[in-house]
């Protein structure tokens, strides 16, 4: 009887390949062996990277802490793991330990116009042209990301509402705020500012995203549409 040919990972169904699986479903959908297989890249002629890492983990009683205690010499006893792969595995284990020991970064809470101004003023105070930023937040109004979406002239900058919604959806933001500067030092809104505020508010409402505020930053002063009862 002919011996059945061993399939390589590249010959697996695309949805079963670790890299594609991570891209489509996220890292949390992969087993420890699949994650480690991505790191080492390949196995041996006798077994795939996933099968190799399953065997290594089985010898460690499927405990990642035990895996991290192995030496380079221990790992290179496995056919298919050379020094480079052993170093990659141990480096990943060390990063995992360091991440666990690191405090979670504190996200600023932007629950008022003053908080928005305080966060954005250092970024905008020295700009000699207008910049528009979108601040993406979770339901607790903790900042997910602040992103410049427009860089313009002295008296105005073009803001595309579609870009704002795209960024909010990509980051799973449930609340957003708009912020831009007035290099003139006068925070009073223009007619164009009023129009873009209304457009963003309407678009956000349609997508069930809470539009917190539009804050205009000037030197030591700011204008808040929310505080003025305009959003």
C-alpha cells in the first residue's frame, strides 16, 4: 500500500491555514500551536509547523510557561527546529511575560469640552494652518484613537464625512468628537464649521454613533458646539 503523502500547510484549505485564519478571524481564534506555527514558519519533511508545535507543546503538558523555560538546546532536539526557530519561540515567550507584567495603558477620558481641549491643544497650538482631527471613543468616552483627517490652509480645511465614519467603524467606536484649530486665535465658528458640524451629526446619528462635540481650538481658548447647545 502506498504511503499517504503528508500535506504541507500551503496545501491545506485556505480557511485552515494559520496566517489566513488569523487575518480572517483574529488571533484569538487560533490555538497555541497555530500561533507558534506562524512564528516558526515551517516544520519538517515529516510534519507541518502546526503538528511540530503540537508535539512540542504536548511534551510541555500544553503549558506555555513550561515552554518558556526550555533552553535553545532543548528546543533544537526537535527535528524541524533549528537555533533561529528556537530563539524566535523563546523571544515570543519572553514578550508574553513582559506584556503580562506591564500595566495596561490608561486611556484618557474625554467626557467634556474642557477635556477635549486639554487633550488636543498641545497637538494644535503651534500649527499655522488648520487641521481637523477625529477622536474615536468607546461608550465610556475613553479615547481609542485620535487621528488627523484633514490638513488645510490658514482659513479652512476640507473635512470628508465619509472618512470620519470609516475611521469610526474600523475602530468600533461608539462615540466620536471633531476638533480643529483656528490659527487666527479666534475660536468663533464659521458658516463652514456650522455646516460640517451638522453633516457629521446627521451622519453619526444615522449610524447610531454618539457625536459628542465639535471643539474649535484657539490659543488659550476654545469653542464647544455642545456647550453652546448646538449639537
